[in-house]
C-alpha cells in the first residue's frame, strides 16, 4: 500500500472525484424525485378514472333515478320512449360471461394440469407459449372469427340468430383460457414435490394425487385465476360487439342476440351524442357500473390468492 | 398378498378406498388423454382461426395497392394505408411515453421505495389498473385528453389513452426484471464508490433490459391490437389521408371493425386481409424484441 501524499496527483484526482460525487448528490435526489413522479402517474390514472366516470355518472343520476336504473327491466335510451333499466345489459354480460367461463375453466385447468403433471419439460416449454399465444391475438380478430366462422358453422346444427350470445361467448372463452391456465399453472407448480411424493408413498395413483392433493393445495390460485378470467370476460368489448349483437333484453337463450354493457358503450360511442346530453351520460353510468364490477372482481381475486395461500416454507 | 380392510377400523378413509389398481390406472390414462385434449382444443382453435383468416383474406392482402392506397367505398378497391400509418404512429407514441415512465416507476418501487403503507397503496393500485377493461380507459381518455386538454378526437388522444392502458403491464414486468438482478452486482458497484443512480444506470438497467423489453413488447402488442378504447376516444372507420398527431385518426383494429360491420360480402375479405396486416405487424414487433433480447442478454 502506498501512503497518501496530499500533494500527489492521484490524491488530487481522488479528491476531485469525491467532490464530484458530492455535487452529484443533488442529481441523485432529483432522480429519486423524478422516479417517484413516474410511480405517481399510476395513482393519478386511478384518480382520473374515478373522478371523470363518477362525475358524469352523477350527472346521469340527477336526471334518472337509481330506482329506474336498477328496477326498470327495459333499456331503450335511443328510442322515443326512453327506459333506463340496466338489467338487460347486465343480463347480456352475464350470459356471454357464463358461456365463456364454461369454456375457459375446463380448457384452462386441463392445460395447466397437463403441462405441470404430464408433459415432458421440453414439450411443456413449447406448448405453454403456444397456448399463451391465444391471449395475444387482438380481440377484434376473435369477433371476426365468431361472426363469420363459428356462427355459420353452428347454424348447421342449432337454430341460432345471426348475432348470438353463444358464438361470442365461446370465442371469448378460448381467448380467456390462457388467463385461467397460466395463473393456475403457476399455482399448481408451486405445490411442493414432497406432497405428491408423500401421496404416492401411500399407494395413490397419479390421477388421484392430482385430484386429492395437488388441486386442493393449489385451490386459492385456481379460484383467483377463475375470478380474474370472469373479470376479463365482463370487460371484453370487441368480440361481443361484433358477434353478440346490440339487442338489450332479458333472456337466458344463448341462441338470441343480446347486448352487453361493453357493447352498449361501444355503440353509443360510435354515434355522435353531444357532450352533456343524457345519451352521453348513459355511457358513463354504464361505464361506472362496469368499472365497479371489474374492480370488485379484481380485489376478490387478489384477496383470495393471498388469503388462502398455503405456506410451504 | 391378501389384505383385508376392516371398515370399522378406518371409517372414512377405507370407505372410499379400492385396491383395484388396474381400474384406477386405466382411469388415470383416460384423464391424461382428456387433459391433453383440453390443451389441444385451444391450439386447434388457434390453428383454425389463422387458417380461416388466411383463406378469407390472403388474396385481398396480396392484391396490388392494398397496403399503399387509401380506403374505398367498394370492397375490392382501395387499401388500408391510413390505418397502417395510424397504428405505427400510435405504437411509436406509446413506446416514447410509456417506456421512460414505466421503467421509472418500476425502478422507484424496486430500488427507492420505502416499505410502508404508501408504497403498498401504489402497488395494489397498479395491479388493479392492469385489470381495468380497455373500454374504461377509453372513458378516461375521452374525459382527460379530448375534453380537459382539448385535443378532441385526435390521434394524440388515442395514443395517450393507449399509453395509460399499457403502463401497468410495463411496470409489472419491468419490476420483475429489476428484481431478478442479483444484489452482488449492486454491492460490487457500491464497493467501487458508485452512487445509487450510477449503480442503477450502469449495472441494474443493462442487466434487466431483456426482461424489460419483453414487457414493453407484450404491452405494445396489446395496445396496437386494442380497439375498444379507441372507439370511445373517437377513432373513425373511414379515413382518406395519413393522419397527423392532432388530426382525426383510425387504427388497424378499427379498420377491421369497420369492414366487418359493412353488409356487402366483399368487405369480409377486406377485414380478413387487414387482420393479416395487423398480425404481421404484431409478429414483426415480437421478432424485433426477440432479436434485441438475444443481443443484449448478459451471460
């Protein structure tokens, strides 16, 4: 080790660099503040959504009572005789969502189980991204396929209307399969090997270990994935706008044309309702309801995933 | 080995226990095949969808002028140039806006944020925003960019709306990439006297870039394919000029939607041809991402 000589050149440059670091401190603080501001953008986004939606929705509910909105059974804001009962829209959303989940839950779960428990790791490494491609296809493409391929195909065997809840729901289910599958797969893979091996040691078969040990242990993740899938289906717009039609009605007949909350919003946006008009405000009233429903589902999903998470450490 | 089970000894467990192992293994095989079928149905639909779209649209896609002309009232004429240019500008603006803000937010949450209730609120908030439907972002964009800032139904309003839509995904994936950077790298940098920002800019970010890029591409692909929010913001279904930032605009998914809703049969082919263009654009984006990822991955 050299002794440090204050008059030495290398000491001088060392001191200079220290002083430079000290002056950098202001820069350091500034960068911290800038990065904090970036994180704040997301908070402002939420505030923006809540403020704008509920401000306009408030304007709507000054003209139309809560009772009309939630008790009337007709939704005809664009007709001469206006009704503002939101149930037909909720009905359309529930019907298409139910069909979608009837597809997405079995497909998603069996994909997850197969990839985790049966497939060779090399095969799974190819199949998993292939299944996830389904989530990367733009939803307007699913709408096209539902309207122009699935509906004509199904009309050979079922008396479907040209626009119907079934085709839209089926394609939405395929679209949501990776959402259910991916999160379930993560939950299933998080179940420790020792649990499976313990079960095998007791003389259980592979299938029995899946149904008695693995799935129960991964249940919180699976339920969370299903709730998240429902939230996706409720908020999905293009598939239902294109393939399910624009007729708000109360029905559980999947062969008929229905209108979802999102489809109504797209319909009223396409028209030119002047700002501040009642029609314009229905957009925000329905939007507020949609926002609250998906928010509740997301929070429940988050809560379930954390609340029932088994700790294996 | 003959084993007898006394029901009375193990009431619950033996009641459902059967030692017919062949039958149980056969059932196991049956279910293995069922699970595989469940997996393959999704892939089959994907293949069928792509086949159907190429069958419907390839001829129109390859017809002269489809990519370079403006739309026409007749299904077999004109092209989708304004939609392509709109989508590309939208994508560029989204990247320019979201990458710095998204990576900045991720860096703050991973490297700077104290573990307190305020940080927890920001985190929960971001995961909630990732689940907000695209059409609700449209309502936000309509209120803030069209009316509050006065841009009207212009391309910039659509681009900023898509940026807000993309941010949560970018933040979440960038955080994961930053979290995966080993602490030993940071300590080594601090040990050499580097400041916090120097450590981040010269060690953490270069190491995390492949992961960050993956998130950027996933969310840009989603933004380019999104139509619902743009419908609310005011994209038009028919445009005869290349849009500027402050002009009326469209996008490839909007062009597809607009073609689908026209009654004449030829428009379905035009829609399928536009879908091919959109899928190729998304594919190209992913190709670029994979290339950059391999180029910059630090081994």
